[in-house]
């Protein structure tokens, strides 16, 4: 698709969405490895948003072209409004390489979407494993948790509902300042 401000995706649901472009801190290498490994075991559809170099785009498209099963890696580039795509997605992927506040986790929560995040000590303000998200330590666990999501719509709904609760509490209870400050302090320790 062409890069633009609004996207109309109607054909079918998006299994996963990733919003980090090819930034190292956002975990792009995990996304490439994830797409490669998942393309060997299960059909899936992923939306990849954010700035991508020509080489990064080529790497993802090669995975699509070489897969023996049906996968769809959609590259959207930078979008000002990601809400429509988040709404159409089942799970947000957050393979961050260092702990930091992940605004997309809160945005996904407002749309009742759970997330899958790399495990870090200092993310407990917005990520509670098995409640509003799943966590992983390595590619194998990332794949296992992704398959769990793909095979269990009720689990997605449960975690998505809980992510909505956490997101609204985080923003509307006046905690954002305290929570954000605590997250920064935890990272700086």
C-alpha cells in the first residue's frame, strides 16, 4: 500500500501489528526472525508500520516470497493515524530491546487489543503477564505465545479487555505522571 494518513483494511483481520519501523530499540530484528520462523509453521497476517530502509523492506518481502504457506506481511511506512490498523489487529507485537514506556501498548488497550512484549523488569506499570499481555524471552517463546493467540480468540478478548482497563486507569486516574516517573526511575536504576 502507498504511505498515507488513513488506511482502509477491509479484506480480513490482521493477526499482528508492529509499529517500530526498523529501529533497533523497537526490536525490528525480532520481527524479521519472527516472520521467518512463523512462515514455516503457521499462516498469519502482520502489518509492519514505521520507517523501513530498502534493505529492511527487502528482507521482509523475501520471507513472504519464499514461504510455502500463506502469509501476508503488509508494509505501511510511517502513518500519522494508526488507530484503524490497530482496531483491525488481534495482537500488538512489542519486541523492545530495552525497557521503556510503550505508548502503543496503551493505544492498543483503548481498542481492547492485548500485546506480546519482550520480558523486562521495568515494565510492570503497563504490562502484567497473563492479564493484559504475554511476555517472552526468546524467539521460541515468542512463536509459542503467538500461536497461543492465533488459536484462542477468547484469550485475546480476555487480555484485550484487561488491557483496556489498565490503559484507561493509567491515563484517566491521574496516574500518568506518577507511573511515567516510576517507569523512568526504574529504567535509570
